[in-house]
């Protein structure tokens, strides 16, 4: 057991190191280019690049930049929560986008992922707002939440999602924003291979072909950066979640075969992750009935594990149901059967099938670096570092990404100092916990 004076010294050292690290994180450093192109290919599972042959442009990324084996996504492995976590560095319970479809009991309002544009839904500060609020130029192309006023700010330029726009045209527009409008940051979104993964399943030849197509799109980006002379742009390529195989003929549960409609005020969302607002006084009945059904885990809101970071928000319903991989719980069985999807996500974020990709390349990244994993919440802090802007409060850290940066091997470089300071903070925190 540590004595009180010794504990005080340990705490003061930890605070000193944390403050030093914070100064390094927030200080602008001219050694970074200040230019970032963030690209998401929706539903791009981490192992697609290993399973599919002929991906020459992903090989270019591996050899000329940083490769992370997989990203640990946040709990609700859905499109809007995942993309907004990438943009803000916050867990869903903190930024408020807890699902693609939500109910806010405080405002008695419902959220639809493609139609709801009211600012109050979007908490935290996405990277484009961080950039423009500090004098940078930021553009957003089709990224979830990018066509909404947030914190009193809009991106400098933006376009809402439109699936009809051909992918090569998207690439052309993103690159032209750097050359013609002098953007410092551009976010670019593609809805593939997610859509094909839903229709045909992650192990299908159709997904393999779509992955090859996306490799070609990556080639357009890499070649375009070079031919346009955009050597000062750092490229980050990632995704929101992975994809799992499902069987709607054998592994589909009708919610209304399990509970009676009189027990429920509303079912906000169903499928792999179901959110239920029970009728007044009926929560115990709902939970008991659901727990009598196999192939699912039923959580009362207060029982959700803290490490899910999916509890402390009024938009998270009193009853959350997580199905086993491959299974779904449907509140509208006829529509679900009509879609007859072969792939889905929304399962527990610890599953390998739910983990997405991460690659990075550019003037401020080291070459040929490989790392096992990072957390999705860490990407925001990395982008702030590259843009030379002070990050808003977030749940991420540079501890897992500082060694990606080109000056990480130099003790006097910003990334090197960040890495050393944060490593020391981690060590001292561990020592403190051991002593007490």
C-alpha cells in the first residue's frame, strides 16, 4: 500500500506528464502538411484485402504507407453511428447518434438516417467543424452528418449523399476541391462494398468483385493525387464496420411471436440490434419474454456493460436486444423476408466480422508500417494532428497512432514527443494503480 505522500507524488507526476502531452497534442506544428483526404468505403471488412486477389492499389497503400490489420469499431456497428464516431472521436453515447433510426424521448422526436437534418441530433464536434472553426477550409462529400449545421458551423463546401453519383465522379470532385478551392480537409464517402455485402453476403463472388472495383477507385485516388501534384495531402482510408453472413430462411425471429404488441410503446429499430421502448409498467414483461427466447442477449439499459460505451444517453432505449451472429429479430417479418439479405452488421463490435479496414499514406506518414489494431475513436485525434488544429474533447488518443507519423522516430519531433509522453502517462497510471 502506498503512503499518502508517495501517492501525492505519483498523482502530480501523472498530471504533469498529461499536461505536457496535451500541450504537444494541441500545438500547431509546421512539420505537418495540414492537408487530409478522409475516405470511407462503407462495410469494408478488414479481411477482404487478404481474401480477395488482384488488389494492386491496396498493395500500393501497404508498401508506401501505414496498414492497420483491423479497427475496433464502437458498439453499434451501424453506418451513421460509425461514421459519426470517426468524425468526432466520440462514443455513440457521447455524440448522440446511437443508431441509424432513433427516438429521442426528451424531444419526442424520431431520427431517420437520410432525412433528419436538425442540428440537435448531432452532438460533439466533427472534424470538419473543428477545421473551419480554426480557420481551415473543409469540404464534405456524402459523409453522414456532413450536410448539417453543427455547433453553428457548416463545412466550407458540402454535398449530401446521392447514391446515383458514379464513384469516379466522386473522386474527381474530391480532388478538384483541393486544387480548385484550396481545401485543407475533404471527407469522401462510398456506399460500397456495404450494399453488395447486404444483398449477396460477405463471402460471395459478388462482394469479391465489388472489392476489386473499390481497389480500382482507390487507384483513381492515388493516381489523381499524383497527377494533380497533391503530394502534400495525407490520405486516410477506413470504414465504419464489417459484414457478417446471415440466413433469413433459417435464422430469423419474428418479434411478435415473442412479445405481445400491448407490451410495447414503440420498437425504434430491429434486426441485429433491436431497441424497444416498453409500454408503461411492462418492461419486466418484455424482458422476461425476450429472455425466454434463444439466440439473443437481452439488456436492460442499466445492465449494458460500461465497456460498450452505450448506456448514458436518453436515445438508448430501456431494452436493447443483441442477436447472435447470423441471426436477426424482426419487427416487420414480411419486409425482412422480402429483402432476403445475405449479409448484415450491427452485431457485437468485438466480433472479427464487424471490424473494418484502416490504411494511410502521405507526406506525414511513415512507409511500410504495420500495426495490429486501433480504435475507431482514435482517428479524429490523428486527423487533428495532421491538420495542425486543436482537437475538441473526444474519447480517443494518439497513443495508438503517433508511431504512424514520419517524425515518430525522432525524439524531438511532435509525434515522437506525443508518443513518449503518452507512453509515460500510461506507465505512471499503471504504477499508481499498482501502488494503491
